[in-house]
C-alpha cells in the first residue's frame, strides 16, 4: 500500500509539531530550576532589605553619648541604641512577613526570628509588646541586642 503525497506531508507536519512540543518541554525543564533559583535569590535579597530597614526604623542611636563596651577582647567606645517605639508582634509580622521561627520562653514571652542572606533578626515580646530586638551578622556571629532603655543595650 502506497501513501499518497498528501498523506506523507501530513505525517511530516505531525512529526514536526511533535518535535516542536518536545523541544518546548525540554527547554521548560532546563529553564525551570534556574528560574526558581533566581526567584528564591530575589526573595532572599528582598527579605534582607526588609530586615535592615525594619531595624533602622525601630532603633535610635544616641549620638550624644558614648559608652565603653567589650568587643573582640578589647574595650571600644560605641553610641548606645534603644528601641524607638513599642510595637506588637503583629506590627513586626506585617512589616517583615511570617517569621522563620517562633518560640515561647518559660515566662510566656514570644520570640520571632527572621533570617535574611546575611543577617538574623530576633524580636522578643512580653505581654504583646516588644522589649528586645537583636540583629546578628550571620557571617561573623556579631550583633547587638537593643532594649527599650539605652543602658541595657550591648553589642556582642
């Protein structure tokens, strides 16, 4: 049985369409992981910016005073910091999104942690209001704990 010329061209068109669909699927499978990694990197960078902006807005530096603090085996002069306002856990979550970790201490205090690419922010709440905000550099492990009172502030 012989196929007519029009029958052969129909099979060729069908085969070309199948090859095009297969090529699209392969391109998608190759590009999809790259695209997901790119989106994850952008989200992590955005979270890092949100963490830094939140810390800058929540903390005030007292430039009129200097205190001596031990850092890396030496005593250095630093300007004390304090929390500017007393916000709630819901305020922090609305600014930063859902926390990466939520813990509760023995006294019923709530601790929320957000991780960025280079910093970790931990906000501690008692009675629904913040009393401590900690920012830690993930590369060095150094950071600062900022309280409502500038006398309680200390870097580490």
